[in-house]
């Protein structure tokens, strides 16, 4: 009798470990990230590259959000876009709204009006999650370069995240819509990889070619969040061996710490440099739950690290306003050790209170769980920000519109006559609030060339049939003499051409631009060449006024030493070319460099603006290459020095004759410049007599 063999019982594959829903080590990474950012903001010398903490946050956010999206897609077979945004509102908006409201109220009490105006604008931009776009635009705005830091500018990183999350969930919605046989992890990885590749390439290119806005743009940052997202997808389907993960965690931590210690503000960022902290963060997350006694998991899962990680979002929101307000209240430029510790401690307390009183009730309660309630709260948050902004503008408006009175606002006349009577606190013109808008006409008329311009497009003022043509040539310190020149020209019926470009002295040498990583300012060289072509061609002026900021005109590309002399030689060469074409040249000596943000100092000290003055020797201590150029063989330019109309024998005041002299730390107000017209005409009497 034959016997049939029975089929062997089926072999059961070992069950895959259930996906983790909580990552203690990621909370520790959050603690590290916020610690880096706070330390950097308190004192850059502590961690000069601490700003990379934001990049750590981006990777963490992309990882956690993608983990949730993938879990929902796998468990429910779809992704709810409305549900996703409801969760974002519950997670992000309550704490952010509370911080914006408190910050807006505190700003009215603690910040000078000029800074308050900028803060009001940024509060609204932060509430609408477009703060990064505002900062990107202002980063290339020459007039905004000297603005004080806003207490809400750190909201830019939240805006980047929310802009990323307008796009990223669509990848999962599209994935769940695919037929079952195509719904593979590979499809998600291809989509995520495409985002990384395109965004990273854009980041590298923009950081190299247009670095000013690159730091804030979502296109340059999306790849960082997408790296976290792709990592979440990979780890859902694959686990690395324990021995590999242990070393990976420490390598990642080392990469993050190395970037924080080695980078500084001079590093071109994000670009290639961002890869180190981003990949380091990904490595730490990929190491996961390791069990060795020296594992990064054990370190990052310690109770203190988890506590700071739990409050990291609120801590990030609170620390920067506290820094700005502390500096404003103490009228200082740095916190010092005691101030830094106090700000750090206060930030932790506020963050903990915000978590207990705001975040936890929303997270654990029944608040904002429906689309209608979440939408209503989001709209209310924006309306609240708009209300705060309106109140701030109203507060500032009450300090504006000081009328000009020739009997009170005598300006430079006060240096040679008794000070006019009047309530100095109320009678300063322009008011400190309006000082930033008291500009030469070239700005409103859009003919002050910007850094990227290579050809000149001058403004032209005065009658077409004028017998005399006058040109103003140089950088923004030439531009601030335009009101005085135009006043003289109007009295004589001359025609005025303005050739002015930001940070661009009138020289044949190629200078470097400090605000752009000291790169060769080729655009300036090209622009100057075009100016000479126009001056010696169609314009043919009878007289050229020129000036330049001494401090800016100090470095030549490829020559760290002797740069100022080479610039002076280049100035003399330019002047010679213009003179050969028949024009006389008048070089106006550079004006004083004052304390930072003079209008704010005056507003904070209305009863005694003299505290905002600077010693004359300090204010005029920079060697002026124009004076060097005038002393060179063959130079035939007339040099006029009007600094006695800006300074006394000892000091350079911020307010003279009830007129505010400076709109920032080194540019004259248009009002004061115009009031120097008679002095300019007298000082340049000899070349003017030849017209």
C-alpha cells in the first residue's frame, strides 16, 4: 500500500516590526537643532554656523510629515488633503498666533517707530506665511539693507515649510490614485527624488549667482524637506543592519556639529554647504533605535533632550523676539553673558508655558478638528495679525507729518548762528519716522542703478535748451548730493544728469562688494565704462560732480593691500577721461559715518539728540581715496569739503538746526542735502565761474 505524503505546513515569514509612531531620538534632534539656533542668535561667536539648526528642522519636518502621509495612504488607501491641512493648523497656528499677538503688542512699547513699521509689515507677512518671500525681496533692496532686525523675521522658516506642504501631499494623492500594480514605493521615490534633484540644483545655482535672496526662497530649500520625506519612505520598507546604524548615527551627529562649528556668515549658503547638515540629520534619523550603550539613540533619548525637543517649536518662536526686545530695551548691540543666559531661560519658560497652555489643549482636546473650525481659526489668525498691524501703523502715524518751518528748521545755519528756539523733541524735521523716506529724487524716479545693473540709465532734470549741462556721478554718497546739486542747477537754469549706482565708486578699478561675499563687482566696472562712454559721447557735460563712500571704496579684486590707492588711481583716470572731453570735475569729500541707525537713536532720545552724535575724528577717520586721487600727478579735479557744515570742531551731530542730518548711519537726508546747496555753490565757486 502506497502512502501519499502530506503537504508540509506553510512556513510563516517573520512578521515585520510594526512601524514606530514615536521617535524619541528625533525629539533629541529637535533639541539639538533649536539649541544651535538659539546659541547662534544669542552670540554668533559661540557657534558661528548655528544657523544650520534650521536645516536640521527642515529634514525632521519632512521625515515626520511624510511618515504620517505614508501611513494614511497605506492604511486608508487615500490621502485626505483637508485632513492634512487641519492637522497643520492644529500643530502650527495656535502657538504662532499667540507669539505674533504678544510680539505685536510688545513692539509698540519697546521698538522705535521706524523699526515698528517694518515689524508691522512682517507680522502680517508671517501670519500669511509669506515672510520668507518678503525677506527675499528685501534682501536685494539696497534701501532696506541697513534696516533693524524685526522680532518676527525668524518666521521665514515656517513659511518655507508651509509652502513646501502646498506641494508635497499632492505626490501622495497622485500615488494613491495609481492602479494597484503601479502603486509601488519606487514611484514615490522617483517623485521625491525629482523634487530633491531639481531643488538642489536650483539651490546651488542661485546661491552662486544670486546669493542675497537664495537663503529665503522655497525653491532653494524644498530639497532639504524632501530628503527627510524620501528617507521616511525608504525606512518604511527597509531597515539597515544594527552595526551599520550605530556608526551612521555618530557620523551624522559629527556632521551636524562640524557644520555648526566650522561654518559662518561668509559661507555661501544654502547651496552645496547645506548638504553637510542635511545629510548628517538624515544619517542620525536613519540610525533609528539602536541599543548599544554608546548609541546616539541613548544620547538623544535622554529626558532633558526629550523635554527640550517637546518645547522646541515654541522655543524657536519665542527666543528671537526676546533677543530683539532685550537689545532694544537696553539700547545695546549684544546681550553679553548675563543677558544671553537670561534670554535663554526666559525663552524656555515661555515655551514651556505655551506648550502647556496653548499647544497641549489643542492637541489633546477637541479643538480645531473639523475643516470649518480650522479654516475659521486660520482666517481669525490673519485678521488678528492685520489688526495688530493696523494698530502699529496708527501708533506710528501719530508721530509723523512734522511740518517744515523755515524759522525753526534752519539746518546748517545753526552751526554759525544761535540755535533756533523750539521744542526739539517735537520739531525735528524730517521726523525720525519719516527719515528713511527722505530720499534723493533718483530713488523715486528709478534711476539709482542697482547692484546687478551694467548699463547706465540716468535721470535728467532741467530745461532741454539749457546752456549748461551738469552731471552727478558715483555711488549712493554721490546720490545723496543730488538734492543740493539740483537746487543750485534750478537757480541757474542748468540741466542735470545723474549717474549713480549702489556701492559703485567712479573708478577704472574693479572693486569688491562686501555685502556679496567680497566678490569682484564686475557689474560696477561695466557700468562705469558705460558712464564714461555717455559722458564723453552724447551728454558732454560742462561740469561733473562726483563722490564716493570711503569705507566701501576700499578693496580691489585680487588685491587685499593697497586697494584704496589703486582705486584712487582709477578715479584719477576716470576724471582725466571726462576732463579730456571738456568737462570740469568737482569731487565732494566723503561725509561722516555715524552711529548705527541715527533716526532710531534720535527717536529714543528726543530731549537730547546730542547723545547720538559721534566724535568728529571717529566719524571722519576713514581715508578718502578721492583726496588721494586729487594729489596725484596730472589730476585736475577740484575737491570741495563740506564737512564743516555737518560737524562742529569736536563732534558730528545727528540733528543740526532742528533738521535730521542722516536717514541711516551714513546717508544724508534729502532735506539736509538740499539745505547745503548754497554751501556747495560757494565751495565750488572756482569751477562754477568757468561755466
